[in-house]
C-alpha cells in the first residue's frame, strides 16, 4: 500500500531522518518537532485519513470504541479564569455552584453507567485543587467505582505528590488534567495557573503510578500552529497519555469565548488524525462538542483514529448525545463498544 510519489514526499520528508528515529523503551517517539506535526496537517485529507487509519489498525481494533461516562461530582464555583469554562465563579453563566456530591449519589450514577455499557467512569470537580477535607470522600468514590468493575478516572484540578499518592492508594486508574492549548496560546486563555503548573501535576500523577489522561480544547481562536504545539507537548511527555481527550469548544453565554467563530470541522478531524499518528497507542477521545457533530463528522473522526467517546448523561455542564443515538450510529457504522 503506497501513496503516489508526490504525497509520499510530502508526508515523510520530515519524518524519517536519522535524528528523529530514536528508540524509546516503549517503542514510541517522544521527540516530535512542531514542523513534523504541521506536515501532517498539510497533507491532503484523504492521504491523512489513510495514514491515520493505517496507524490506528496497528494498535487497536478499528471497529471498537471505548465508552466512558462523566459525572460532575462538584459543579461550579471554580476560582480559575479559564475563558472557555462556565464553571468559573468569575463569569455570569447558568451554572450554579454546588457542594461535593454524596458518595452514594456518585455510586448510583456509576451503576447506571455500567448498566448502559460504559467501561470507564470519570468524575470531575470544579476545583483549583482538592482540599484535604475532601480527599476521604473522593477516595471512597474511587473505591466504589473500582468495586463495580469499572475503570476509574478523576479530574480535580492541580495535585501535589501527596494527593496523587492518596488517589493511587485508593485505586485510581486515570487522572485527567488537560494542557488545553500550546504553551504560547495558553496564556491567552488562562492566567490563574501556568502551563508549568499543569505539567507539574502530570508529573506528580506519573510519579504516583497513575495513568495520565491529558488533551486539550480546539476552536478557541488558536492557530493551526497552536494545535500542533498542544499535540507536541503531549507526545513529548516522558510517557504518552493513556487517553487523549480532544474537545471542540462549546460556546457558553457568559464566558469570554462566547461568540468565537466556529471551527472548520475538517480542521477538527485533522487534529484527531495528527493525535493518532504521533500517539498511536493512546486512546483518542471525542469529548466536549460532540453534540454539535453530525453523524458524518463523527464517522470521519473514527476513521481518523478516535476510539473513545463520552456518552450519556451530561458532559460536566455540556449536553452530550443521547445514549441510544450513539448506539444507533455505532450500528450503522458496524462499530461495537469495547468490552462487548
């Protein structure tokens, strides 16, 4: 299987030089340059999809998609100023601040998620970082989810080493902490914590032996170079994130990014494909913004290497397609949920 000569020259001229073929213990590359990633963005769409799907098949069953469900265990009132987020206390949105959910209420949601086919249950809290008084309840949630036979994931803001160790001891499988954008564009979106703060949390998570879940948001007015920069940051971590959620901005009235121009769907699909090519063993997840995608766009995302979705319930404060709609689409595409 080979592309025409022109496409081959375009796609591999920056990919196969001796300096970029270093071998890491995991067999994956961790020295991607932004130029290389941009070269993928520059490919004709059909060539890019072909390469991404070919790579995807080396690591995953192309007709299986992981189902994850997300529960907001503590909504609103966050002190951060992320311009995309309706949970920030700094913006006037329809999201009200709530207290941390009771453990049994979270377990009820987890049991429903499992009954509906989810294999991973993700719990998110609108915090800058968890307080000591909340750690016992959070750890009980993790233990409860694990007892159901589900993978557990948490996103609680920044973690120090001790907090990460507590979550590991409770049995946490994944910790989500997105880098959001490129190092250069990040400061245009968030000022209350630095890019290095985010990387420090990821290091604390890795050091504790918890799998990293980290991705970003596109459609915030960033450039194509910024999208490549975000992916470069993730791919050049000491270990590729086990899960890479790619969010498409959902504009919420009251947030500073409300009214931002709509992202070209093909640019989003290119981002998915580039993520698959440079992090081939990672799950690439369609996350926020999926409700705005029609069936054809989602199908192309799966072709580009997306193999995980958030489904059912509400994605924190963002509506998600109904479960039966997702399963109907899977049936039309010949896709089955992972684990079935």
